[in-house]
C-alpha cells in the first residue's frame, strides 16, 4: 500500500489512480450495458475483475492501485497509507470514474440512435432499483460485508509477510472482485466502490441519485471495519 516513502510524486500517483479507476469503471459499465444481455452477470463480473487486475499491473507500482475510495480509506485505517493522502486519492478516483461514465454515454449518444445507454439499469440501488428487488437493509448488509471481505483480501495479499509470489497480488485481488460481483450483482448491482457508484448515478436521474448515499456510506463502513480489524484478527505474530 502507498505510503509517504513512495518514490513517485503525488501528481504521478493521482494520475495513476484516475487511469486505473477509469479502466475499472469503463469495464463494468461497458460490459453491463453492451454485452450483459448475452452473458448475464458473468460478463460484468469478469470484466471488472480483469479491469482491476490489468490496471493494477499497469500502474499499481506507481500508486499501489487502489482505484476505489473504500480501498484508500481501508488502507489508511490499517496504517498502510497516510490519512492525508485519502482525500486526493478519492478525488482522483471519482474523476476517473466520471470520465469513464462520460465516455460510455458519448458512445451511446453517437450510435446514430441504434443504442441508448440506460444508466439507471447499471447503477446501484435497492427496492425497485435492485436487480432482484432486495430492500434497503439487505443491500446495506451486502455492501458492508462484501467490502469488508474485499479489503481483508487486499490487506492480506499485500501484507509484508504475505506468502504471495511477487507480482501475483493483483491476480488474487481481481479474482476476489469477480467472485464478490457474482454474489452481489443480483442484490445491489454491486458497488464496493463509491467512485463506481457515483460515476453512472450522475447520468441516471434523480431517483438513482437519491439512493447514492447507501453506496457511499456502506462501502466506507465496510472498509473501516476491515482496516481497523486487520491487525487484531490477522496481524498477530509469535
């Protein structure tokens, strides 16, 4: 995880976070809009797992490849990065997600009327906006627990004494994200990432924006639980 001794400037790290989050959000929104009718949840789940995996290999050595405000918050809570870096990282991630969402909208808008992007359908939601009609409480539990599990996996495979072959941490993280999406897409369309949720919501209309708070607060809560509990649960040494 990034820290104050990083050899890369903050500007380079933020550009890397913009790029990585762009790849992640472009992957999930593009696959959900353009191919999920043929693949079901499997397409988007694989796309986002591959997106975070490839982006992490591309720029993870620069910024540590968070691409998610919840990951940055969880890393800070676990002592893996300074709290002062969380806000600029989160801002960069949100920008990357919005740019990806705009590009997807632009592709749709220039399709000559052959395709219309339904951003509400690929946004996160509960009740009538849940793919399977799950209510608010179920969605909150899902997002908190899944984000917590995701952060525990990230903190585990990136720990200094982790028995993970050098360079393979992004593979584990990408596969974990795919796994969690396969479980949670039917419930909430899967956030685990406030930047991913904000990006399509701003194009989806007021009802989706009205539910956005859940997909900001629940992943943050899960990340804080994981970050603060990592050392007591998994970081004990003899």
